C-alpha cells in the first residue's frame, strides 16, 4: 500500500498552485480566491497563538455552510489543533454538550447559532468568534482580545513586504495524529465523538483524486449543499475540491429543492454529491410531470423510437442538474427503487456509494458505468469489507470493515469503542447487507431497525417503505410494529393532494388502496395491517433520514 500524502501539505500545495484562482464563494455572495483563504488562515493563526492555543487543542465550528466555515476548519488543522464540527441545527443544550465534552478552547459560530448559545454554559472557552467576519463575540483572554483589536497591525508587522506563497508554513501532520472529533448526535448520553485521524481524511481525499478528478475539468465548479458538519458533504464537497484546486459554491441558506435547482443551473457543477431525498424531489417535481404525458408513454413502447426518446429524456434530466456533471453520487440513505429504475432505464450518469462517519466516510463506491442496480458499489482500495453471514450472497449479515479510513474510536467512550471495533480492527457498522460474487454490496437495512415476525421471520422495514413510497400520493412513510402487527405511518404528498382537490376522506381512500396493493406483493409476514395518516412531516436527521426512534 502506497503511503498517503500529508493532508495539510496537500491543501498547502493546492493553495500555492492556485493562488490567484477563485476558491470559495457564498452562493449569491462574496468570493475568496486561494490567496484570500491563505491570508485569512494566517490571521486566525495569529489570534490562536495569542489565545495560547496549543497543538492538539480542540476548536469547534458551528454554523451554516459558508466560505468562512471552511476557512475556520482549514485554519484549525493547519495550526495543528483538532477540529470539532458541530451541526448548526442542534439546539443550544446540544451545542453546549459537544463543546464541553470535546474540551474545545475556541468556538466559531454563525449568525443563527449565536442567538441561541449561552457563554456561561461553556466556561472553558477562551473565545467565541463570529463566522461572518471573525470578530470576537466573547473573550475571557486578554491576549486574544488585544490581538483581535490590533490584528491588521500585527499581521503587517509579521509580513511587512506583503504575504506570499513562501510565507505559508503549516503544521506537518502524521497519519495516526487526531485531526477531528465528529459527533454523531448532540444529546447527552447519546453523543459519540468519532475520533478521526489524518489518515482517514487523507484516504478519502486520495480516493477522490484518483477516481473522480481525472474525469473532471481542471478548473471545476462544485456546489456544497450537504451539511459540512457531516463527513459526506465535508469530504467530497469541500476537502476534495479544495485539494484539487476547484471553485466551491456554498448554499448558505436552507437548501430547499427550489433553491438547489436554481443553484445547479447557475453553478453547473462538474460533480454532484447528494442524498436520495434531494434527487427524488427534483425528479418527482421537475422531471416526471414533463415526461409522463400519454404521447411520451406511447413513444416509449415503440422499439424504433424509444431509444431516441430515452436519450431526450436523459438529456432533460441531465440539464435539470446543471448539464455539466460527470456523475451524481448518491449516499447517506437508500435510493427509492422506482427512481433508481427510471434513471437506469434512461442511462443517466448516477451511482450510489456507502459510508459512515466512522470511516470519514467512504467504504464502497463504483463508477456509474459499472454500478450494479440496487447496490452501493464495491469496497474501495485501502479498505476491506466482509459480510458477517454464513451465506453472504443470500442471507443478510452485518457489514464489517477495516482499513485506512476507520476511526480510532469514540472520544471518552471506551465501552462504545469496544462494542464497535473488535480485536482484529474490524469496525461493526450495524448495517445489514448481502454481497454478490463480483463484490457488489446490497444494503438490506439497519440491524437495530430489523423487526421480528410472529414466526421468527426477519422483517426489514426499509424494504417495505421503499415499495410504499413509490405508490400514489406518497410523501414519506415509516413502518413500525405494534402488538405484533405492522403499521405504516404516512405523511402524504400534501401539495399533490391539494392540486387534485382531494379531501381528507379522499386521501384516506387512496392510502387504503395503496395498502391493499402493497399487501398483494409482500409475503404474509410483511403485510401491513393499517395505515395511519400524519399531517406533519417526520423529524429528520441532517442526512434527511427519518428519526425512527421517535416513532417506534
């Protein structure tokens, strides 16, 4: 196995080589070029040094995606400190918990977050910075306060002849050195701080440089729409493009499908990283209505012209995503089978990957040309995967993985670490899957979500939900078990129902028809006894997966 390049050295090299190129842009806002990023990092280093921050100290960042979020992140690692990304959607108590549990010494916060937090609840912080302009929101350190007030003067004194590429001298990281603590939740008692060493970050970036960069233009645009506090968006919408010298646009607002669709048309990204919910909503709302006319359906049934019609539909969908992407990589949750089959039928360039926070995040992937339908790709290099099953091709078992990307453990939680990492270095993911002879991995569900049928059958609710979600008037659903019977909790597509002029009784009748249709294709032990209609959407995780534990 070849040795991975130093993470900080790779970023430093990219900044020097792309000095005058655009680097980070807040969508519909300001742009930082690579030299601006370097300059801001150096100013943050001056303030970190004044505050007495040592190598290995923790620095937390909590805010919406933005260029300054990225700068604070890079500045922390380039200094030799440990970054602690915190999801901005956490409430004040959760933010306080993570900052205190991680023993962070500095905190960068966005405008939305700063209105919630209480300085007194985080007594060990030396200072809190506003992400908007890096001004001090709070400081209990005189040297830090002085440095912020005299920052330009101190910077000018340090670099009297101007700041140049040759002035950049960042922390030299080592593979096993701790780079990040990434928390899987914010709740006390449930928080697990995933300790990710530099090798995990470097391994993910190296994979993208080897397999994605060669297929993209030298000066590509990327759109950052997934939360940067989570590894999926962080690794492939930020760390990879900045390493490759690309231009990253950050959606600083809540990324609704309408905003995403507009941004895709303007930015025209060379690669799209997405969760299924985003893809499904864009296709259902913006693509399906255009192609589901009687004329199109008739033409698709004619062998002579169907190929040309599919090419035209593919181009229509491709343009809806900006018209420049090499492929769309979908991850974070299973893709609806109806959507996947549609995309496959028109030969659209998409693929599905698989990973976890504990692997920073990537475990498996296949290029869209070789992607097997229904799978999430094959195990990537520098990683190993095995299915804990006596018959991995036919009987689902837990996915175990080990390799360069795997975490060191959970911060201050030896019990959870021992439960997840065995003596041979295998990380137990908790996900169930099968694997075919070619090594394609097929996710079957979460082991903790598996339900037990009356006669001991294993029931995977995700498989039932996928089929139900493809039926009429469906918004989203969840399968739960009550008194030994399966119940579907459903939030209908209220926009579609309103367009059709449906009453509550009409919606209930449609759902009952869905239930009967579903039960015709499911085995006896997986039949749904009833459908309960919910007016409110389900509460979701940052990856837009439903928080199952709230409804079981």
